């Protein structure tokens, strides 16, 4: 995933995952639509996983993604959240945390 972000000139600050999802913090290249970045990163990483014999079954990402703009002042906090993702999800599931996040936003 990191090398794909580099190819797209979208430097990744951190990438960390759980068994069922991945969080990344990267700088979006203003010349490339976000959807194209995600499509390329997901496609290239799925290809790599499937051609490297890392798992028995065929790997594929779920359809869709969630993306949030982060202000410069919040970058360090988001970085730490992603870095400690495993600890966060021991306390509550991703689904529960996402639901609570949506309740705090206008996306109700």
C-alpha cells in the first residue's frame, strides 16, 4: 500500500490494520481524485496479496470506503489513533466506534 501511495504522490504518514479493515493517514495529491487513489491502492494491494501466496483463499477488499479530511492541527491525534488501532478496537468494535462517530457529525 505504501508504494502505491508513493507512486500517486500521496505520501502515507501511517498505515495500520486490523483483520477486517485498514486505516491510513496520507496527504492527498490535489491532481488525483480521492476515489482514484483508493481504487489504485486497493487494487494493487489485492493483486499483491493474491500473487504472493500470503493467504489460501482469494483476497478482495469490500466495496466502498470511508474517507475523512483532517485538519493540520488534528494530524498528530489521528496518527496516534491509527498507531494504537489495536488497543482502541479491544475496547469497542470498529462498527460501534464508526456508529458513534457518525452520531457526532452531521452525517446522521
